C-alpha cells in the first residue's frame, strides 16, 4: 500500500472508532500509533513518544486554556448570567421578539466571559427560558434563539477553540482574538435580524412588545458593571500590550472570583466545583491533544498533507472554490464530531494546503487568521445543524416541553443568516482582517 493509502486508511479507521463510541483521544491515538509503526517502526515510535508527550503538556502556551476555562466556570457558578439577560431584555423588550433578541445578546456577552459554548447555552437558558415561556414566547422561537445565541461562545474571545487553533498554527493569540470580533458582531446582527423577520411572519410565536420603564435600563445596567470591568481589564490589558494572554487569563480568573464573592453567590462548594470542572475538561482537551499529535505525526510521515496540496495545485481549481469545498467538508464532519476534535485532527492536514494557495494575495499570517475564523464560523453552524447539533440537544435537555423537531424548525432562519455570513467572510477577507490591521498598524 502506498504511503498516501496508509494515511487515508488511518483517517478512516479513526472515524470508524469514533462511530463505535470509542473515546475521541483513543480513536486518534491508536490508528496514529499503528500508522507510525507501519511507516517508521517500533523503535522510532518509542523515541517519538518519549519526548512528544512531555513536550506537548509542558508548553507554557497551553496554560492559557485551563485559566480561561476556570474563569468561565467561576462566571457560571458565580451567578453572573442573570444580570446580563435582564439588562439585554430591558434594552430590547420594547420590541416584538425583543426577549428572544435579548437571549441572543446575553449569550454573546456571557460567551465573551466564559469562552465556552456549552456553558453559555446551558447557563443563559436556565435564566432566560422560563421567563420567555412565562411571557408566551413559543417553544420553537425560545429554544432556537438560545441554542443559536450560545454558539457565539465558539467565536468570541476567549473561545477555547480559538485558543487551540492559534496554538496549533503558531499564531499570535492577541491578533487572532481581534480577528474574531467583526465576524461575531455580524453573527449577532444576523441573528437579531432573523428574529425580527420571523416574528413579523409568525407573530403568534412572540409576545407583544413590553412597556419598559425608563429607569429599568439604568437599574439593570448597574448590575452588569462587574462583567464590563472584567472584560475591559482582561482584553484591554491584552490588546494594550500590558500583559500576555496567559497573564490576562490569570487576572480575569481572579477578578471573576472576586466579583462572584461580592455578588454573594460564590460558596466553597461552587468554587470547588469550578476547579473540578476545569480540571476534568482540561484533562480531556490535553488527552485529545496527545491523540491528535499521534495521528498527525503519522499523517505527516505518510506525506498525505503534501500530496493533497500537490493534487489540488495540479487540478488548477479556483482557490475560493477549494475553500468553499473545505467549508462543506467541515459542515459534514461537524455532524459526527465536536469542534475541538475537528480542529485538532484536520488543521494539521488542511492548513498546509491553505498556505500553499493564493487567496486574494493574502500573506501567510493573514491567511492563517482568515482560515481560523472561517473554521470557527462553520463550527458554529455545526452546533445547531441537523441531525446532531449539540446545542439543540442541550436545549432539548433543558426544555423538555418542546419537541426537538420544533427547535430544528426554529433554527432554520438562523442557519440562513449563518450561511450568508460565511459566504461574505469567504468573499471578503477584509471583514475578518481589517480590525487586526487597524489596531496593529
């Protein structure tokens, strides 16, 4: 069998193991180890493992992941989510569908603190969903808006997935954080527009506009100041060059803990639960890192990435068409894999192909940032795309009175705006890159 055949076989074996519910880290590691033996032999595998594991988990850059995750866990357990929803609802509740819009904005704001899609969806939904149903918002609209709004945790800094992509591709974390903001704002605007159109076409799915007292906005605004302070301190310091992303994550963790204590909702049990959750999730991510490193090392030995790049170059296909096909591939892959596994497995294979193509004359760094935002945009789509859609399943677990098929019907308008946004980001890389260039010029 040719080396390319071995590489493709390893990829197929990994997907089969995942389909059999074998843990993702094991599904990556075992085919990778077998492939390494076939391509290089036992002694070389043992020599590789001797330094690869320590080299991966001892890296300073990786410490930013558990720090931001702990910051998010403290925000979840510290009760910082209710104030966000109440403030957003005070701003938008005067419009028809305003409560659904408020759910989306609250998800975006909380995602900018927690960095976790699952945590954002589950936390905001527990606060917003009962209130939305009490005021006669349909189950379809309520669950769809919250499931969709929660996906913004993938893209908004300090997204763990965005951090992993930056580390894998050796990109500057600060710059790639900046690249995410405009696409995230486009997402929020698209979702709000989708709600506005939907409630006009289906007015029975949303309550009438609420009369909001003039002092309500100011009252609720006073309760979100800790979150604003944390965001400004962490990301203002990072973008201002005062401290590194890792130092910013540590400072953000301390500030979030203090804010939760001041709010009076942080107990010793909740603090320990935050640490436990962070440790478990970080351990899972690091194990997936090791599995991905193993299979990617084997794929590198098989020369699969290089041969794929050569095949695409010889086919003389338009680079933009190649990018569109890659995005379709990621949407399909998102139906069977979570976003972290997708990033860790595919980026080392596809990233060299992207760097080898000419996209609008972009340099390597710009291509890397642009491609990363495109991948995360597709990951957002995968979180609500049938038939899996992890966020839809999360909402189904929280809103047991709404059939899952209703939620899938509800996310259709949001998916339309997502695909429009994806097309715009592919066609106009400047939407992703202009803020980076403006801040760093």
